[in-house]
């Protein structure tokens, strides 16, 4: 039976997807939640949200191994220099990576505007509610993706942001990694409620500056996620096409049942 975007349960459980300089890492959010009992916003470890430069907490977590054990390794450090140890702040639901968030004054770092990437929010300016949905991959998902011409693995696990209008899904948004000549950069993709692409755009290209001016983005607009072209060649446009193909297929296999 087919399941389109309209049939997704509307339980508003907020999750997020953080991005390190090497790859997209919802794993950080999952590990953080296991450690501290709630899901953090990307600004826990990035200066300006997903895909941006790591802050001091993010840098220390990365150097400690980016694992469950890494949280313990940096627990007693005061990454943001506000006088409170990282673990003390995290347990109090304050941001261990921001000096303006302390156990005494947590701020709004866990509100929707912080949990949902700004780039996605900008594409849905009238939307006030979102349903972030973790795109965890099953063996069946990976097999379906392969039949569609995309090779997915656990490294592609991400979070799909679903904007809600009158409590009904109005589209999707995703921020994901691309790679060119061994260097990562990040793109955003949005769709309408029928899973046709409305926009693909660069969001962080500091390591591959040419990606900001690539000419290929427009060709994806209006294309259904299950009809995306496969990459040909090894130039930058091919790298972007491959990344969009994988991201689009990820969204499709997670939001459409066989």
C-alpha cells in the first residue's frame, strides 16, 4: 500500500540533525539524548547551527572521539567559559557550547527556531509547526534505494523536517552532505507535499567554494524524488547530482511505504 506525505502521524516529537565538518551527524543528537535525556539543537556544537563552524564544545567533543565516551571525556571541561562545567549545563538543559546559556538562564536554544534549521524555515515562512522525522534506514530501505539507483548506508541517516499547516504536512526539508575531491559541503533540499522538489541550494560551501555558484541546482526543481537523475561524470555538477539523488531517495523511501 502506498503512503504519501498526508498519512504521516502528526505526533510533534522534536528531533534534529547536526552537521560536523566531515559528515552529517544525527548520531551526535542521538548520543546526546542517550546521555542527557533530551535532544539538543545544532548550536550545542556549532556556532550558527548545522553545517557551520564548530564551537569550542563541538571541537572538544570531536577531539575526544565523537562517541558516547566523548561526553564523559569533556564533562568536567567548561567549553564556553561561562563558569559551569559542560555536564552541569547539559543536565540543566543549558547549552554547553554557548556562553549566553547557563543553568541560571538557559535562553531559548531549545525552541523551534533553534531546532529547525534556519535555511529550512526560510523556505516555509508562514509555518509555525514542524514534524522532524528521523530517517533511520532499514535493510528494506537500503534495498529499495538501490533499486532506484541510489546507494544508501547508515552514514546517510538524517532528519527530515516536515512543515505543518493546519496540522497537515505541507512539504519536506532536508540538509545533507555532498562531497567533491574529498572535501565536504552542505546542501538543502525542499519539496512540496507530493514530494516534488521545490528547491535545492547550497548552505555551507566553505570547503568547496565553487559549489556556491554551481549551475546545476535549477534542474532539480519540479522533479519527483523517485525520478531524480543519476550522476554522470566526475565534475562538481556530478557530485551535486549524486548527493541530491541520494538525499531525495532517502526521503522517498522513508516517507513512502512499499
